[in-house]
């Protein structure tokens, strides 16, 4: 273990000396050999310093910065091809049109051999032969309206091609046309599918000259606004609403209760006590750039009730028969129901079932409805009377005797 560390350190010292000699700066590199190589780290994030636009004929330096222990080794690539290795700095001397492309710096930790890279697009310009892109209209790019880009050139440069997202634009379509000898790219109408990075390209002699990127971001909407009601928020009786709309840039929202404006923002929380049933809640969205508007409305469900409880079912029960009782209460959200027979809770839910009537069912049946959200309750009751049944139904004498026997047995103390 210790031997390996010493071996690595020695190897690193020889490598460093080799690099130092290559660079002709022995002293600084010798010092760096004392860096602790037994604990290598990095490379951290690589930062490539230098201009992204260069002017033909001038000199430029590019420097790679990275945190690395021991010092990283660097490899420079241009348009994917190896340029040089060893140092953190390279020179462009002087810049010419063939320097258009992607410069990459790769930093490698010489102990762990971990590599990280960073790239930069270099654009060569010529003040005498310039190229640029500008809109042909005064208003912002808006979906549904015409829009155009013009390629402006100076000197000997002549506009030749349009490039969309790094791909040469195909020939004209009915909606997207190349006009005036390719100098104008015209959209009629503009759509969100035209969102892209546009460049125009010219030639000065054999050298291509590219314009700076024109980022076209189409303003559109508000489209398909909708209001979504969030869950009821318990006994506080507030409800929240969210307005959704497709819009670029972000739309501005205004809320109306009936005709009355009362809130700005995409989200609103309302005290439902302020509502009357007929109030119509509207969210209006405005695109701050185009001024276009859209709106969505809903009639919110106001929690109410329970107003009254209606118990349905017979009032006379025949011994041994089955019955169903229902408790209905106008309420939003639906109320919970509890059934009581002679003040004893016997069931939950809006239905009460008697599988086989017994003497115990002769009594007061009560239904209590409770709305968790409004916090209100209502109770109603009905008297149940157990009867012989001979008046309503024909029984075989056997079953009648059985029923009466049961009745008598139950009456015995
Ligand atoms: C070498 O490093 C030491 C400390 O790490 C420092 O004091 C000294 O100045 C350095 N020498 C050179 C030539 O950079
Ligand atoms: C580029 O680096 C060289 C040597 O390090 C320096 O002399 C020159 O001033 C630098 N040029 C620029 C433009 O920074
Ligand atoms: C660049 O060249 C060096 C040797 O000159 C080689 O070791 C390295 O792998 C090359 N890198 C790439 C990305 O081609
Ligand atoms: C840096 O990398 C190059 C190419 O891979 C290599 O020739 C050189 O020896 C390396 N230098 C160090 C100090 O590792
Ligand atoms: C344009 O081309 C002509 C002929 O090749 C040349 O004399 C002139 O200097 C060029 N102008 C610019 C601005 O490059
Ligand atoms: C929304 O409208 C208000 C008032 O007109 C304004 O102050 C605010 O900046 C707007 N917000 C956006 C995102 O446009
Ligand atoms: C609802 O009523 C309360 C108190 O009356 C009031 O403070 C609040 O602003 C009202 N909210 C709305 C949305 O009208
Ligand atoms: C709400 O009111 C607006 C006009 O005040 C109306 O156009 C819209 O249809 C109403 N929405 C509902 C859901 O009733
Ligand atoms: C009780 O029920 C009766 C008859 O079904 C109904 O008329 C009355 O309104 C109810 N009372 C309450 C408080 O629900
Ligand atoms: C009412 O019913 C709801 C849903 O079934 C339940 O979450 C709630 O706890 C019930 N409330 C009472 C008071 O029983
Ligand atoms: C049923 O209850 C009523 C009133 O509470 C009572 O008058 C009647 O005698 C009872 N009938 C039976 C069979 O217990
Ligand atoms: C039950 O039926 C028997 C025999 O039919 C009759 O004598 C009795 O009076 C009836 N009782 C009631 C409460 O209807």
C-alpha cells in the first residue's frame, strides 16, 4: 500500500518534470510535485474562458480553469479534432474564418484519469463584411399574425441560407416563405411551431459567415382556460380554485364573482359564506404582450344543509318481515346519517334495514343527518308500530300461530 503510493508519487514527479520542460517553466512545475498525490481529487467543473465571437485577423487566448489535485492535464479539440495537449491555455493567432466552430477543453486528472470537458461555440466576424438578423415588423412575434425575419449584410457578404436549429431551412411552404432572394424569411401566420433559433448564412469568397442566433419565441394564448376547484377545506368553509391557461409569456389572471372583480393571481381561496347560489365565478387571463384575453367560468358548489331529513318507509311492521328505511336530506356535500331506535344508535348511512321485524322494532326510529363542512345537523323521527298483519296479509294458520306464539313468548316476563 505504502509502496504503491510512493511509486505513484515518483511517477508523478517524473511526469511533471517532463511537462515542465515541455513548457519551459521548470521552477513552477517542480513546486507542484509536492502536491499530495495520495489523495487525488477532481477535475471539478471545467470553465472555458475566452470570447465566443472573434474578429478576423485578431489574436485571442482561451483558458481552461478547473479544480484538480494534482494539477490536471488538458487536451484541446476543435470541431472534434485534437489540436494540442498539456496546457490550460491556447492561442488563436490570428483568427480567421476557418476558426468558426466548437472549441473543447478536456481536463484529465493524471492520477485517477477522470476526465471532464467543456465546449464553446466560436463565431468569426468581420466588421467589413457583416451579417445580422432583424424582424421585419414592429410588433412582437404573435401566433396567428404574420411575422418576418430579414438577413442584413454589409460589404461583400451576400445572404445565402437560413438555418433553423442548426439545420438548413427547406424550401418555401405556403406558410413559411423565403422572399427577396433569400434575404427575408416570412411566416404567415406565425405558429408556436416556429419557436426556434434562426441564423442566416452568407459567403465572403469561400468563407461562410453566420449571423448571431435570433431566438424566436412566439407569444400566444391565453388558450383553453379552465378552472379547477380544489377539495373542500373542512369546516373553515373556504374553497380554493386554480385557473389553468396555456399562455406565453405568463398570463395575468383576474377573478370575478358575478361582475365584481375581487382577486389577481392564478389561484384564489374563497370564503364560501360570501356566496349566493347564483354567483358565477370567472377567471379572466390576459396575455401581457399581445393583450389577448380568455376566460373560464364555473358556478361553484356552495356547501349547504342538511335542510330537513325525510324518512321513507312503512310505519307499521309485521312480525318477521323485512323492511328498508331511507333518510334523505338535501345537502352539499352529502350528509352523514346515523339511525337511532329509541335513542340507541343502530346504523350508519342513509339506509336502515330491518331483516326480520321483532317486538324490539316497535318504537321511535330517528335519523340524524350531519354535514361535516357546514357543521349543521338535522334530526327527524317516525313511530314504528308492530302489528298482527292479519288485516293486511293472508297467513296460513301455521305461520300465524307461530308468530303469535313468538309474540306471547316475548311478552312473558
Ligand atoms: C512552492 O510552494 C511553497 C508552498 O507550497 C511556496 O511557499 C513557494 O513560494 C513555492 N515556490 C515557487 C517557486 O512557486
Ligand atoms: C494571450 O496570452 C499571451 C501570453 O500569455 C499574452 O501575452 C497576451 O497578452 C494574451 N492576449 C490576450 C488578448 O489576452
Ligand atoms: C489527442 O491526441 C493524443 C496524443 O496526441 C491522444 O493521446 C488523445 O487520445 C487524443 N485525443 C482525442 C480525443 O483524440
Ligand atoms: C498530457 O496529455 C498528453 C496527451 O495525452 C500527454 O502526451 C502528456 O504526456 C500528458 N501530460 C501529463 C503531465 O500527463
Ligand atoms: C469586396 O471584394 C472586392 C473584390 O474582391 C475587394 O476589392 C474588396 O476589398 C472587398 N471588400 C470587402 C469589404 O471585403
Ligand atoms: C398583471 O397586472 C398587474 C396590474 O395591471 C401588473 O402590475 C402586473 O405586472 C401584471 N403581471 C404580469 C405578469 O404581467
Ligand atoms: C368574504 O367575506 C369576508 C368577511 O365578510 C371578507 O373579509 C372577504 O374579503 C370576503 N371575500 C370575498 C372573496 O369576497
Ligand atoms: C358566467 O357569466 C358569464 C357572463 O357574465 C357567462 O358568459 C357565462 O356563461 C357564465 N358561466 C356560467 C358557467 O354560467
Ligand atoms: C320530518 O319529516 C316530515 C315528514 O316527512 C317533514 O314534513 C318535516 O319537514 C321533517 N322535519 C325535519 C326537521 O326534517
Ligand atoms: C362522514 O362521512 C365521511 C365520508 O364517508 C367521513 O370521512 C367523515 O368522517 C364522516 N363524518 C362523520 C361525522 O361521521
Ligand atoms: C308499540 O308501542 C306503542 C307506543 O309505544 C305501544 O302503545 C304499543 O303497545 C306497542 N305495541 C307492542 C306490540 O308492544
Ligand atoms: C291480533 O290478532 C288477534 C287474532 O286475530 C286479535 O285477537 C288481536 O286483537 C290482534 N291484536 C292487534 C293489536 O291487532
